[in-house]
C-alpha cells in the first residue's frame, strides 16, 4: 500500500467515532432522532439513537453523546451512548443501579434494598388485573390518609366478609337481655347509637 492509501485509511478510522452534545431531538418515530453538535462547524441532524430493548429515555439538551459513523462516513452517524452530567446520580457502589429523570425522580436498586423517589409527585400503577405485594414481615403505610375506592378484606384466606359487610353486621346487631322480668320489658337491646 502506498503512503497516500494508508493515510486515507487512517483518516477513515479516525472519522469512525465522534463525541458531541445533543442539541434537540424527536421521539415520535420508531427510532429516536437527535441533533448532535460534534464541533463548532459540524452539526448532524436526524442522527438515529440506538438504545437497549425495554428501556427508553429522551436526552435533554447538552447531553454528552457518542456517535459512531459507519465506515467513517460522517453523514451516516448513529448515537450509541448518552450521558447528562448535570442530572446523573453519583456515588453508586459496585453492582448498584439507578433509573432516573432529569428532575431527580428515581428508582434506586441499592445494596440495601429498592428505593422509589417520586420527588413529591404521584406514583401510579396502571391496568393491573391483580397487584400483589409479598412482604415477609410487614407492610408500613406512613401517610396521614389511606383511601380505598372498593372494599377491604382482612384475613382473606379464612374470612369471607369485607370490612363493609362486617360493619353492616355490627350496625344491625343486638344482644339478648338475660333475666328479664315478664311484662313490657324487651328481651333484646337496641341497635348501636353510632353506626360508623
């Protein structure tokens, strides 16, 4: 090979990988498209971003990006990695994982357990036919108000009644009065005065 051919090949190899900053993007198609600025004079529009199956995120502006150019062709770049320095959580121990958003919400798989931090926003589980929590010791709800739109049933493996059905029984129950004298005396008590 001549020196010119080797230099051209070396130039292609150098052009295969670039590092830049995300400027904007679109997440409306089958593949996410990003605009990446690689240098002051090189901005690539509509660069597809490849992410792992089952995980998706939209990088904010000023996210670091690594772009791979097929055969060193700068018009055929693919974003293969991103990192937003300002919002990336720090201090993870080896083996820990955290899924996070730019505003600080996270699901943290720590070596001590799993922590969901909603940053004061709501957490919703949708479209579950059955949601099961299996805890070996207890479940703690640290909240000033616990609401349920449907019935609640405790000891469900042995108790067939809901709390509402038990309340209905309590509200209508009475007691036998023993040793009642004959005449106008009643033999059962009145129903409770306060039924709730």
